[in-house]
C-alpha cells in the first residue's frame, strides 16, 4: 500500500490535538486500517488511542483529530507514537514519532 501520513500538533497544553492526515497515493483502496496512538512515558493520556478506519480510497486526504492530554503535574515534553496497520497484517504500514511541545507545570 502507498500511504502518506502528515501529523500536526495543535494547542499550547496541557490539552493538545494531533491532526493526522492520511492519504492513499496508490491506485487501489486500502481497507481495514487501524491507527494506534501511544506514549511510552506517563506524561500523556490519549482518551481514544485506537481508531478504526474502514477504508482509504485513492486520492483524497483523510483527517483524524486525536486529543492528547498532558497529565503529569510537572509538565514537560516527550514524544507520541502513531502506527497505522492495514488489512489482516499486524505489521504497521506507517509509523511516526511526533515530538510534542513543552507543557508548563500545572498551577497549584
């Protein structure tokens, strides 16, 4: 499959939005996609980390907004991982490591 991902981080924190654009640049539709958004640290919470995408037709840009919340009281910055798999295979066809902006500590 020929998929392209364009991730953009929006917001100033502690609430962010990952605007993930996916485009199928191939000639055949890609079906049964799953997008997983994770963080290896305890810094971020993703309320809906798993998103099912039934089909990506060739051509159009599909945008998915994923809320991300910085939950650590000291703030900070780390990365968020996005993986997209398609069909029955467990191997990701796309992946990205997105560096999040610094979040100020929570006010007491």
